[in-house]
């Protein structure tokens, strides 16, 4: 039974056994593994959409497309990527792993699709696009947005609603009150950046976190100053670091210590200061959004989320 199954997924087996290919190097294997993953995803997704077009229910369609995608990946990886010799033990182990993956993926699919549909999403969009992010000009870091969230979110929601796609608002959201305001504009979720820079789990330099904790919305500026290796890309940072970089001498402002040695960091470089950076930290890109006033110091991520959730679910004023 297993042999006939393996034969089904591996029609070239006999040729392989009599003519083993030379082992490929690691780089080639990584590239082939990646290409195989892409092709398998195309097979899985393409077949899913095709089967649903023929009127098949999404449960059976997803099951069939998963099996087709998985067998494609197995056959290609064994024959082409790793050029492995046939092994019954490995085949059984791989199929067990795929069975677990199938359970997780199919289960999630069966749970999420009815939920997406209940929100009015069309089947095509609910199986294709998860959400779009509407980034307002208030955001920290690199900013594509040019409008404030108050204008941007309703406009994006109007278009996205027609396609049945959720909208995630980002930019200047620091408190539960900000979250509520974004949801009131029509967003389905929010994305928060700057506040998570000041967490225990973040690698931000301590001085960067101290500067964030002392800052308010008015202390941020939208600039193109930190442009080395990424020109013409507007970004919002603390105004203090733009001034400090202007005062710094040309050449490297800092160094980052890595396993391979010490790397100099150019003045006006895009890299923010991390725990491994030393030098003129104040003159480095300290990305910060207009919600920075909510940062009071470094906290664990769990505490930050608990704080936001308590205020949101409890309805406390912020
Ligand atoms: C430290 C930091 C680095 C960021 N880097 C990028 C980036 O490289 N590319 C990008 O498109 N956005 C970047 N962003 C923007 C975020 O994707 C997100 O839109 C933003 O953080 C949301 O606004 P908020 O920081 O006010 O919460 C960065 C933000 C921060 C805080």
C-alpha cells in the first residue's frame, strides 16, 4: 500500500535509483526548496479557486487542493531539492507531518471562512486577501501615508467594504482611546508600532527608549533626513535626533557589534540604535509616531497588551 502510494507521488523513482544525481550544495538546496514552496502554493491555491468555480464546497475543495499542493512539494523536494534515496521510514514520517499540517490548515480554513462570510466578504476575497493597512501620516518609521487617519480610514473603508476586505488602521495609535477612535472611523483592527519599541522584548537601545518616554507628539517630525541607502523615503522620527545628527561630525556616528565584528554606521543612516550599538546614539534614527506620548518606559509586551485590553474591554477612560 505504502509502496503504491509512494509510486504515485514519485513516478521517477526507478530512474533515480539506477542513476543517483550528484549531491547538490546547501545554497542550491535552499533555492530549490523555496521554488518548490512557491510552486506548491500556486498548485494549492489555483486548484482551490478552480474547484470552487466548478461549484464544489470550500471544505472538500480545500482538502483536495491541500493534498495536491503537498504531494507536489513532497515529490519535488525528494527528487529535485534533496535528491534523497527512497526511505519508507522517512516517507511515513513526512506523511504524518503532512497529516498534522492538513488538520491545522483545513481546520483553520473551516473556522475562518464562515466568519469572513458572516462579515459580508465575498468568497474570492475571503480566501485571497486578509486585510489592507491604512497608514496615516501620524505613523512612526517609514511613512507612505500622506493623510491623517481621520480622513484616510473612512475613504479606505468605503472602497474595501465593497470588496469585502478588512481595514487595519496604523499611525499614531498609542492608547486604548486611540484604538477606539480608529474603530469608530470604520477600521476593523489597528496596528501599533512605536509603543512596542519600548518593550522588554524589543532590541531598541536603552537611550532610544528613554527618549521615547520623554517625548510627546509635538516632539516628532516627518523628514527625509535619514536617507543613506534609502533616499526619498519620508519617515517620522524624534526631532531631537535630526538636530543631533546635524551637529555630528561627518563619518560614522556609531558602531554595531556583531558576531562577525564591529560595523560602522553612517551619519544619517536608516538603522535605529539597538542594544548592540555604541557611539552617538542620540544622532541615530529614532523612529517615533505621534502616539509616542503614551510611552512611559520599557514594559513587557504582555503588560502593554493587558493594559490596552483592560482599558478597551473595561471601557475605562485613558
Ligand atoms: C522602529 C520602527 C521601524 C519601522 N520601519 C518601517 C519600515 O522599515 N518600513 C515601513 O514601511 N514601515 C516601517 N515602520 C512603520 C510601521 O510599519 C507602522 O506603520 C507604524 O509603526 C505605525 O505607526 P505608530 O508607530 O505610530 O504606531 C516602522 C515603525 C517603527 C516604529
